[in-house]
């Protein structure tokens, strides 16, 4: 749990996945894109508030 400064409450952070881009790039690269996206997702993608979408 993290404290959201916009909602003034404790929230469970969530990472948003852009499914459209994910599926599109998988079709274009034949799945090779996943080897780039998965590490990127876990290492660099920032978590955000599920209520207001604010970044932590
Ligand atoms: Zn919030």
C-alpha cells in the first residue's frame, strides 16, 4: 500500500498495461516484442493510483 497525495488516502498501486499496443506489437514482431516489453514493464513502468491515476 502507498499513500496517494491526490486522494489523501492509502491505495493499492497498480500498473497499467496498454493492451492495444501490446497485442499490436506482438503481431508485428511475432512475439519478440515481449522480450523487450516484459523487462521494461517490471523495471521501468511506474505505478499509479487506481482511483485518480496519479503517479507515485
Ligand atoms: Zn489517488
